[in-house]
C-alpha cells in the first residue's frame, strides 16, 4: 500500500522540484487518507524526502552539465579560461617590464 502511495505521489508531482514542507504535507495527507500507522507515515515521509533530495541533485547536475555543454558549443570562455589568460598576461607584462628596464 505504501509503495502505491509513493508511486502516485512521485509520478503525480514533480517531487524534485517540491520544497521539503510540500513533500511532508503531501506525504502526511496521503498517510492519513491511507490510514497508515504513525510509523508507516514517518517512513513514507522520510523516503519521499530522500527521493526528493536525490531527484533535486540529479536535476541540478543535468542542468549544470547542459549549461556547460551549451557554453562550450557557443565558445564562451569559462572562469578557468579567463584565469589562465590572466596568468599569461601577467607573465608577458613581466617580460616586457624586464626588457624596458635595460
């Protein structure tokens, strides 16, 4: 019964996009409607919260990967690229300064 409730909540709601409070509210309502024991209700809430966090992390990673891929395709310089260029400029400036002092 609990699995059926979980599946219904997980498929019916974008669990990864829900706040902790909303997940808890949905789980408590579902537990009450299904007449689950207090322990079963807590277990349901905990499992849904864990799943929500995992889903959120997966979604965040996918978004970050997609943004990075898009920026790479467009040719936008990353922070690392810019830092590397700054280092190269600093080295060149030091060389120029060394030659002009002579």
